C-alpha cells in the first residue's frame, strides 16, 4: 500500500533527502534519508481486517514493516548500507520478494483500472520484473548492444540458449517477437523514457528466459506453453490500451519494472512516532564533454567548453524533496545545474522553492506534488581559478614558443634559454598528479594540448639541430673578397 498509497495516506512519506557526492571520475556516492510519519492510522485500517490480530484499538509499541526505500536501477549494489530508525538494524529484502510485491501492486492497479490481471499474464509480469541485464552483459558481454540500438535478434536467441537453457527455433522466436511487438510499443509510450535495449519491457523476449525458470509456472513447460503465456499477456495489454487514462499507471508501472526494482527494507518502528531510514549506495559517475542541452539559453562557452556531470534524481512522490550535489575535490567547482528530463530536454517548471548554491555545493528544495517524477541534473564542472589560470598562462607561453621555433630565422643562445623555460613549466604540469581522477578528467584536454605543444617543440628543436632554418655556407671567394675590402678600408696599419 505504501508503494501506491491511497489519497488519505499520501502524506505518510514526509520528506526525502538525497545527497550526491561525486567522489571521482568513476564513483558517485548517494546518501538518502526518508522520513516517515506515524503509521498508526494506516496500520489500524489494515490490521483489524485480517482477523488474525485483535489490537483492541491500541497497536503494539513496536511493529515490523516493509517500507519502500527507493526505486533502483537493475544493477549490482556497490557500497550499499541501510540503517533503520535510531540506528537500528534494517534488512534489505531479497530480490525475489520485491518481484512478488511488485506483481501484487500491478495486480491491484489493474483491478482498479477495470482490467484484472489474469494468472498466466501475471507470470509474464513477474518474468519482466525478475530479469536483470547483468545476466546478459555479465555472462555474455559480447552480446551487449552499443548505445540505445535494439538488441539484435540473434543476440536474444544466443542469450536464451546460453543462459536460459531454452533452445527456440528461429521461426518460432520470430513469431513471438511479432506477437509481443504491439505490447512493447504500448509499454514504451506509457513510460515515456528513452529506449533501453536491455529493459525486459522494451525487449520482451528477454523475459522469456525468466518465464522458463519461474518456479510458480506448472512444469514441464514446453515451447507451446510459453506462447500461450505470451498471448495471454498481450491480450491483457490490449485490454488495458482500451481502458483509456485509467490504464496508464498500470502500463507505466509494468514498463518501469522492466528497468528498475523496488528496494524494500524490513524495519522495526514505533507506529505512533515518526521514523527515519538512511541508505547509502555507490553509483557510476556519468560524465560528458559536451553539454547535452542545445537550446539558446545555454551560453556558447558552457555548451562547448565546459564538461558536465549527469546526476539522476528521483523527486517524484508525496512529501518534500531535498537534493544536494557536491564533490570531494576542493579544486573542482560546480556551475548552476540545469534540470532536464531523461530525453535531455529542459524542464520548464521545476517547482523549486528554495535554492542554496556556491562553487562547491548546489542544493534545492521542493514540496510541490506537480514536480517531475524523474529528472536529471546537468552540472557543469570546472577547475578552480588558481589552477586554470596557471594552465592557461603556460599554454599561451608554449604556443608562442612553438610559433617562435617555427619561424625561419636563427635563434641565439639567449633565445634558446628563454624557449626552454615554458617547456619546463609544461613538463611540470604534465607530471603533477591531480587530487582526484575527476580533476584529472576535467583537465584532460588541457594536458593533452600541453603535451602536443611539448612534442611539437621537441620536433622543431630536433629539426633545427639537423640544420633546418640554417642559412647555407657562403662561397670561400666571396668571404676572401669581403676580407680584402675590409682591410682596404682600415688602411695598412
């Protein structure tokens, strides 16, 4: 019920605070805390109806609950930590438990929309939720698609054969693909997110392997039986498409669980008091050299010269939402982020009510329920002025030195000494290790330019040593006549 609470219980989740810390060019740490209000009203409406517990109007001082923490991408958890109220233990539920609860939620939403979820279709829904992309990318990395290109037919067939032990003739598999294509399109439009070839809702054939392994499916399961389940699922999706707007939450939830899963925590709470649950997780840092937003409001310099970090946020749901973005490296500065959707289109109204920003941290606060369910922050990254000024000055000196070395005239000893000074500065910058891999990534183009100038200077110096730009020797006769003329002007003495 807390995954999709009724209107009267929308305020139970009071506050979500997300703190993103970009640790390096590869690691980003998320610290999330969720404030839940007193749950006695909700529990009193549920417990007496079970007939198994008579509370006599008073709940126990402690109850064990499953509370949703976050909707996480389907990938391995790294550096995950969970703490319950008052520092107590909190236990993350197994993935299979989350799959079963997700299926129950979809069944409740479908019944509310007037299209009950049939048993065979439920098995396909659970198979969509159960599939994890790591089964393909981890065990068969050669099959992983590049970017957002669709997964090739032969790659799907190879995956089913190698990982699901399911050998399907090519004509049969193609008939399943044609059968599932309308449902795939409906699910994609309902979720309104970029195509993900490794989502089991965008590539429904990936879920067939999980259906084959489903312990709740009667055995022995044959290929003809699989087609029956798939047909029942597509029929149910077709009925939902005719139900209008009421079916959109059902379709979008099925598509959502094709690429994400609900993290549920088992915690012991006092039902009459608010509680706080904390979660920590490491994620991969998403960096880009070019700004993904191309509208005219982004300055040209920021659009082409400022690298950015892309931070996925989850502001949807009831209650207030707080988010902050910072780094561990004091030499890295942040520019004001731009809030975009997952298509990298600027969100016109972000419903931000308060903002805190400086060169090291950016944070905002929102309580408006109309805010986007999912969004992305595009955060500009730059090095501090004391670093980039020195790098820019050395770059200018090196450019002048290379240009001077390329001009067609001889250089004296003093000029050669002056030329060597900028090159020593450039070599020092190149050999200096940055404070973090993030700073090294931001300064990467600058250091590559300095290295190219240093190599160019070394090549020009070598060419000059071999006689390049050296005037040819004058003939001996002209030298002697010049000496005689000089002697005549000086006289016999």
